[in-house]
């Protein structure tokens, strides 16, 4: 397992739709291990392959409810209840905003060996599935904010040290401690 550098807002891979995985091989298993190690090292509860520069539809997660990974994930919203809560992203250090998500989803995909996976998710796990799947579609959580909050978030990003320095890739902990919150360990 190897901790990988994390791509930051501004890196084009974070805005591209990731490709479907077609080969369930040793390289895919290594990717899942690297994603997991990088997520833990940065204190996250989820991480998608584009965040480490790999344009494949894979993400890992570890919430209070469950841990694992999904390859070629999809989800369906269950019911019409929503949750609004703090969200951040390891690819946008220092930002946390209340973000509206579905309260419950049904996730499906495959494990790293190609076996089908399906599970129900609620609360933080549902938020994580939606957030990480968004990454695979080139969508960031700031895109889900209301216009005023999004404008404020973009101003904060533009004023951040890492953004003004033109940094789009950072090594593990290169910018200091991981950010707390649903996509950082400090819940």
C-alpha cells in the first residue's frame, strides 16, 4: 500500500467523468489499497480514484456504519427525506459547508474482485456514497451548494494559500493536518 498525493481543486481530473472499470485485476486491487491508505492518512471517511489522479470509477469509504469500496458504483435515492449537514473534501482543504443530500440511498456496484455488492445506506454513509459518486462524475460538493454559499466557497478557495500558489496536487499532509468533518475524521 502506498499513500498517494491528493489532487486539489483546479486539477482537471476532478471535473472529468471517470471511466468504467473493465478489468478486475491486480492493478485494480492495488488502486483500492492505495485509496484506502491515502484516505486514512489524510483522515477522511471516503476517497474517489480521481482524487489521486486515476480516472476510474472506484471509491473507498469508512464511516461509523461501514467500510469498504465500490467499483462502478451507482445509487438510487430511497424515499424523499433529505439531510442537511456539514461536508468537506480532501481535494478542497479548509472548506466545510452544510450540503443537502438524500437521507437514504441504495448503493450497488462491484468489489475489487468483480463480485456484485449492494447495500442500503443512511445518514453519513448515504452522504459519503453520494459525495464519492459525484467525484466519479466530475461533480464537487461545492456544486451542490445554494448560489450564495457557492459564491462564498469560491471566494474562500480563491483566497486560500494553496490555490493562490497554484498548487493542484499535494503530498500527504503537505498542507498540514487533514480537515475535520464528514469527509475528515473529526466528526
